[in-house]
C-alpha cells in the first residue's frame, strides 16, 4: 500500500470510529442519566418531604413515605442478646432521604439538611425455611436524625435526634433528645460525620471511593 | 487506489465503526437505566426497568438501581446458626420493584410481572455502641424472583428464580433455577403467593387490610 493510501485508510478508519462514537454518543445522550435520584427515580413531580416542626420546635412524626427512601442498612440488636432489653428493639431499618443520599453519593459528604429515619421492628420469628436466624415481625418504634446548622447551631456537628417511641402507638411529636443522649454516642462511634456508615453498605458502595 | 487497498480500507473503516459501536455499547450497558419511583411523591414519569434476558433465555444481572426500590424486609440467617453455612449468607435485603409494590399496596395482589431482588450481605460486626447483635458487612450475593406467566408458563405460580451467586464477583447472567430448588420452598412456605410477606412488614403494612 502506498503512503498516500495508508494515510487515507487511517483517516477513513478513524472517521469510522468517530462515526460509531457519534451514533452511540447520541444514543447515550438520549438516555436519561441516573446520576441523581431525580434521574434514577424519574423526575420528581413534587418535592420530597423535609422535617416538619411545631411552633414550639417539636418535630412532627413523619408520614410513612420514608419507607420509599434509600434503605442504607439494617442493624439488628435482639433483646435476648442485650438483657434485659436492647436500647433499640430490635431490627433498625435506616432510611436516608433520597436527595441527601444523592448528594452523599456524589460528594461523600452528608450535607446540611440531611434527613435520616430509623424504624424499629421486632423479631417475629427465629427460624424459617431459609434457616435459623432472625425474621422481622412488626413495627415498634421510630427515630429521626437531622443535620441542620440553622435550626440546631449548638448541637455537636449540627446533628439533632428525635424519638417517637419504641412502642406503638407512636408519639405525634417529639422534642430534641439531649446531646448527652444520642449525639455523644454518634459523635464518638459513627464512622462518617455522626452516621454509622460502617454498618451501611448501600451508602458505602454508592460513595466516591467506597465511602469512609 | 487499487481494488485490494480499497477493500482493505472499507474493511478497516467498517471495523472502526464496529469498534465504536462496541465501545459505546459497553458504555450503554454499564449505565444504570433510568427509572421512576413513585418514591415518596406519587406519580411516575418514566418506566422502571424490567428483567432483561439474553437470546438464550438467561437473565442478565440487574444493575444496582434495585437499591432504590422498596425494601420490604431484611431476614438474617447467620452462618454460625446454620453450620456449616447458611443457605443464603447472611442478611437478605429484599427489594420489590416500585411499580409492582404500588400494585400490591393498592390491591393486595402480586401482579403478573412482579420483580423482586434479594441482595445478600455478610455480617460485618457483632457488637456496636447500640448493643450486641448483627451489623451488615459487605455485599456477597444476588438473587432475583420474577412472576411472569408468558415467559414461565410451566413454573408453579409462574414464579421463576435466578441466582447470580453468593460470592463476588457475581455472574453476569443466570439460568432459571430448577423448580425443585427455589420454587417448591416458596410454594410451600411463603404466606402470600410465593412471597414471604410474613417476614416483610413494609409490604404487609402497605397492603389493604394489612396483607396476608
């Protein structure tokens, strides 16, 4: 092959690759990208809820829509292993508000405003066809953690904690827990900014570099 | 240019396009598909993913977007309580496709097409500041259940089961499990149409009349 022909061939082959790139680039561009929950879950048609407070500063119990948020992990502390009773009975389903989860997935930071719900569930059975272990029973408690520097400027890390009870019926509203109660434990033991990511594989796996 | 050279050029250019197609096809395949969760907000605006199959009928491993579906419950079968090893190690995070969950919440029926993912997670710790128990470690396995009367007319209840493995790296594709393997156990022990709703409080609580 002559040098000229070789050059043409290379140019044409390059153009071929470029065409392929263009065609599939257009296809990719036409596909909505799921980089955020808005994309991953489709455009939101209404804003997701944020914490609601009464005039005297109590947090109002959130509606159950948190069960559609991102479930990042499920610790289990059986009462029988924490006699006379576990501090939090017993399964802890931990949900992060999707907008805050998206921000964490993008940046590795729990942003100001982060809204986390912990729902407590009893152990309902200890053996099933899949083996011996622990199987969820019924809902029994609900707690919330919020990072909010404006509303809680004096809380360490700006994290505030609320409990709507560990037995049904749950309270309709809850006052902030003393810092010495929940906050200090999170501050001392949580891996990433008051959040126990060491037990939340869904959060770790989504975060840049596998999270902290 | 000689005929030979022209032929070579065309072949090379074609290969170039083909390469471009391959590269961007791979990118497209690696991109989680967009979906629309009713999330906390209600209306869906784009279709959620459905199971994908190869030409020879294998199910392709779903992308991780199922972690944004509805998490209905989290059974736990520790290896240590099922020596030498649990059939499913160890936490089982069970996700239902949001469209199918919505239908179940409205009607109490697991509709044709229902798509359920079970992600398996190791126990990472057995004590933490919240007490003794079980805390999630790392992802270790992935399984899928699908109810599809058209694709699986001969499976009992039309339910088909797939396993992408219990150790990483997971398989990219999986053949249907024999009916005698998964299906028979679900048929005999699951509370509501091959689904273990007795261990899924999020599903029960959403269903009309508290589910079955």
